[in-house]
C-alpha cells in the first residue's frame, strides 16, 4: 500500500489498459463525426454570429480537438502501458495537457452557455445591449484559463490538479447550471403566456427574442407545452453533465485522501476519470443535435 502518486504509470494489469484503450478508440470514432456535424450545421445555418451559437461552436471545437488529439494519443499510451513498455514522459505530458486544456475549455464554455441563457431570461434589456466583442473577450478568457490549467496539471501532477479541476471548474459549472435551471423553473412554471408566445432556449428561433421580452414583462401566465419542453431540455443538459463528471469528483476525493492506496484501485479510478472527461465530448453534441431542430434540418439538407 502507498500513496496514489507512488503507484506510477506502469502496472501489471494489462487487461485494464487494453479495455480503456478500446473505450477511448470507440469514443474517438464517435466524437469526431458528431462534433464535426455540429460545427458544419452551425456554419451552414449562418447562426455562428449569434452569441448562443458562438459559444456552442467553441464547445464543439474543443470537443472535436479532444477527439482528434487527446483520444487517439490516450489509446496509444494505454496500449504501451498494457505492453509494459510505459509511455514516454513527453507523450504523457502532451496527453495530460491536452486533456485538461480542452476539457476545461468545454466545461467553462458550458458554464458560459448557461450564463448567456440566464442573462437573456433574467435581464433581457441588458442582454440586448451586449456586443460581439463582449463574447469574444469571454471566450478568450476561457482559453487563457484552460491553457493555464494545462500548465498547472504538468507542474503539480495529475492527482493534485484533479482536485482543482473538480472543486473549481466542475463545481462552478454545476452551480451555474443549477442557477439557470432554477430561474427557468421559476419563470416558466409560474408564468404563462398566450399560446402564440413561444419561448425557446434557441435564440435564433424566429420569435424567441420577442417572446422573451414579451413574456417576462407581463404579469403571471400559464406555462405552455413548449416552455415545459425547455425545462426538460435544461434538466437533460444538467443530468448529462453531472453523470459525466460525478465519477471525476469521487475519484478525486479518493486519490487525494487515501494514505494507504490500493494501486489497482488508483489505476482504475485514473482510467475512469479520463473516460468520464472524454465521454462528455460525445454526450454534448448528441444533446445539441437532438434538441435543436434547426441543426438537424441543416444536416438533412446536406444529405440531399
């Protein structure tokens, strides 16, 4: 028994390495086409100039890079680990840096996406005054923080940085998503509007901006079926996020708190953490394509 940092990167459980490598390869084969489809659909629709879709485009690009760079490299390193040769330090550093840089970018962009929806609901007049450069500054800040996270992960180690990633990045995003969900619940369940006032989380829905201002500036209304669908959509997004990153949080606690660690458990949890971060890059584009009908329509047009 030893501390988690003493278990090293080479172990005798080759089946574990091969299994994780296979999972990483499968996710790579899903991540690339799904996120490419989201990017193409956004560009084809011409919505990439709106704040909502610019943030979504940033998420899709981060996840696509995870599929192109991180997942294949991770699969190759795990095969080396299974063969007992062990990954080279430069390769391992590249993998960890890309994992946390791109993972942090995706997670913080999800938080920004919810902040965008929160402002559009709670402060519609202020939201209308926001300019494109405000969003570009926010996205630039996300990439700067993400780049620093990659640097930090290499200097303090995987286990310690996992604590920072879990407690700061993930919990912050979950908090923002819960807050947005709560606002939607209060505004859309307790308030109603005539049936022709449809409200959508999709800001490029033809009547969404008008409906947002109209619905929230008039007294109490009854929630429409379309509004209830919005609540279910946000709940689904939150459920995906928690399901993907809850294992990261639990693994973080064990890896940082154990003093006499079982090295098999340490390696299993490390693989679970990596797969949990990677699987979210598959779940996000599926959610976007499933919930936003205009993106699906653009993809159908491309097939014709």
